[in-house]
C-alpha cells in the first residue's frame, strides 16, 4: 500500500516506462497470433493492461478518460502505445491533483470488497507487473527480444558478453 502520493508517482513513472519498453519491443506482425485457445493474443493482453488504467482508477472516483472496458484492441501496437501513454499520464495527473497522503488510507469499494486508495494504487502497479510477466512469455514464444526491467534479460546478458542466467 502506498502511504505517500510522491512514492506512487515515482514508482508509476518507472512502471509505466517499463510497460512502454515492452510494448515498443513488440513487432506488429506478432500481435494477433494465438498460439493456444487458452492464451490471450499479445494485442489482447497489451490492451487489457492499457484499459485497466481507466477501468480500475475510475472506480476510485478519479476521472481517467479512456476506451470502454469492453472495447476491442486497436489493430496496431502503435495505437495501443499511444492510448497507453495518454492514460498513464492521466493516472499521474489525476492522483497528484486529487489525492494527498492523508486520503490514501481512505476505504473505497472495489470489486465487491473494501480497499484503501493507497492499496488500490499498489494493486494497479502489481497488476501491470503480473501481466508484463505473461507478456514476456508470449513475446518469447513469438521470437521477440524481451527487455529487462528489474535486471538484464537473456539478450541483455549476451550483449554484455556474459552468459545468461539459466
């Protein structure tokens, strides 16, 4: 849970840049491939990450203007990236302008439960990290290079002329 708005803003900057790093590493020719009926496409998963920014935070009373929750993914990663960039900027702006440290422990109804505002922000960050992990697997299945976020990726170890960790 976040107790300070500035801590969330700092984390959000890194986390949203990390998500964009992934999105920008995805070639257009793989986004619609479906390897298995039980797995989302890269486009669908990237879109889910994107639209959750407005879907989740609008439930808290913030006003993030974005596509509807049931909208279909755009046809290109470039479009997803553009919308993600806009929504991500709105997240920072709305939190900074509408919440202060003292409001973060306030309870709100979220998905049939009571969460704190600061807890909701933490879930938003973890939600993205969780789905980036899924996205990394889909990217590897399609032969894409996966960027490192919290440490070097396999390809980055190789670029450093070091054996990748196994």
